[in-house]
């Protein structure tokens, strides 16, 4: 069944974004050799904000209620999300964090059901179960050893919840303003709320960025991973809705595994390949109701 043009464009934006976000872990891993997670977060937000201001050099005056919504967006989707995810890595394994954070789409679907007009469908749950099984296989990558760590696992769960809150808030904001202005204001509040997290830790130097590789990593995180991809994600939300867009997040762990294989020479096992198949099947299953709804609406519009 051929998808409507708007839907196809929305999936293109979402899939491009998850491919980029799946590779940002590689850039972050290299920067972590010289900077703390909070300082990497701060620098990428600064770059993103400057880039978006250059693209849209226009003042944005908002009523205080809208400003508070953007403050919540910056806190939930930027600073607090990255803080909880990165801190979780200090207390539990990367596998645990990846698996738990990958549950964000189902949390988003539940929250969207009550907060906005996106009903929770049975296929969303079935797709989650299939895709999440694939995520576990991909993240474990043949080594089926998970270690329970209440503090780290709880922080990873909080990160997933932060992304769900961000997603629902973004859906409300994306219908009112240009996605570039929405992202720019979100990054501003992400930057403001990240400063207290990045200041502690001693002196700060930009000298490591004289390394071409580290400079490229930071530019990639700030300009592509943050500025461009947050804008495209907002556009995808407007075209597809919160739940269908967030279902694409299930693909991120496999993208990371493949990127790590080619850049860091990490192995890809049969379990990861099987997991990729399950993730793809789960995403398709979760989207079936959305695709059918879009096709039905298009048919009715043509008849009218």
C-alpha cells in the first residue's frame, strides 16, 4: 500500500534522525576521553543554538505560559534526559541502559493516550513486545548477561520517562510555531539548565578540540545530532504524530551496533542480526494502524 506523501516524508525525517542518533554514541564515546558527559552536553547545545539562530535570526517573544512549556521541553528532552542517561551509565551496564531507554516509545504511547489525541492501539503494544525483544538481542549482541543495579536502572527508566514527557510537550508546541524556532528555544533552555551540571569538575579547556577527530565529533553532535535532528524530529511529529515517530527509536540500538562495527571494529553476532529483524517487524506492526488510518483518510478526501 502506497503511503501518502506527508507520511512518507515524516518517516524519512524520523529514520534519518534515528540513524544519526544511533551514530552519536560513537562520537560521544571518543569525546568522553577528555570531557565529562555534562560538558559535552553543554558544548553541543551551545553549537546547536548558535547554528539555529544563524538560520532563523529572529526574536521570539512568547507569553509566560509558553515560555514555561519550553523550559519544560529543554529540561525534559535535553539536560535532564542526558543527565539521567549518562549518570545511569556510571551505576549500571551500557546494555541495561540501552534496553531500558528503548522502552521510551511505549511510555510515550501511554502518556499520549491520556495527554493528547493519540489513542493507544493494540498494535502499538504488540509492536512494542516484538521490537523490544529485538532490542534486547541487539544490545546483548550474543552475550546474554544482564546485571541488576537498582540505582542505575531507575535512572535509565527516568531517562525514558523524560523522553516521553518531552515528546508529548513537543507535539503541542510543534503545531504552533516553526520547528526551527521550537528547537532553538528548546536548546536555549537545555543550555540554561545544563550550565549548573557542567560547571563542577575543575578547570575547562578547549585545547583538546585542536584534534581534528575530536573537533569533528563535537561539530557532528552539535550541528547534526542536535540542531538538525531535533528540527527533523519536530517535523516528523507534525507529519506522523508522537507515537509513530517515537516507534522508530527502537532502531537506534541496531544502528549503534552497526556503526561501532565499522568504526570501532566491534563484532556483530547472529543475535544482533536476528534482533534487527525483530525490531523491523515490531516497528512495522506498531505502525500498521497508523498507515491504515492515513490511507483511509486519503481515500475519503479523494471521494469528497
